[in-house]
């Protein structure tokens, strides 16, 4: 069975393991999780590679196994370096905690928004916060390449977060040779 992405949960069989070996699938892809696969939109705890909380955004099948397409809530740095800012991950049932979790509380901008802020700060230099605050006030942020992400930060966290101590963004030093 070749790789296929799905937007609805397909028929599946529970994976049966005997002496560490999986029994072959009879009709449908096998699911290796303890419980049935969670619905799209559900938050799960991914147990491998420090991924942590993630939202189910779809399903996939590969080699007669059923898995989840997930979007990590706060992906580890290695994940974004390897896959990009808004990437989904592939996990099988055995790699997900058996119980779903409640919607995680995000206390600051998500990884994609932080990356947009970092690019803005690096391109504007020392006074980047004042420039971004002015852009928010006059709507100039809409003309920025990452304008939608910068506006999300304004709408979700506000100018007080931008000026506050919880803002980890610092412009990258410019290189001169």
C-alpha cells in the first residue's frame, strides 16, 4: 500500500501484535494506538522526539499502516529547522499518548509568528520595536512580506507584549567585512 493523505478517517483495523510482531492487515490499514484514532482538530500529546502537544490535521496511510498528520503547537527548534515554519508531522498511533489533551494555552506568539518577528527585527535593526509599533498604528504592516503574521501578534498579544520582558526577539547583529 503506497503513501496516501486523507481528510477523513478511513476504515481501519486495530494492529495485533504477538511476540513483538505485527499481524498482517486483512482488509484495511492497521492502527497501532491503544484507543481509536482521534478526530481532526483534536489535540494529542506526541511522545517522540520532544514534539509535545500537536493538533490532528489529517490522516495518512503507508505500508498498510494508518497514521496521523499533526501540527505541533510549539515545535522544537530542530523540527522547524528541518521542516519549515508551518510543517506537519507524521506519527503513528503508538507514538501518541492514549488520551487526547485539552487545547493548550499558548502564552506568547507561536513559532511561525516568532520567526516573522525575528526577520522583521533583523531587517529593521535596533529600533525595530518602535518601527513595528508605528506600522501597527498606521497599517503599514500589511505591506510587509510577513504582514499577516505581524498583525496576528498585534491582535493576539498587543503592543504591551512587544515592549515587555517576555519578548525574546533581538535583531541579529549586522555583519561588516
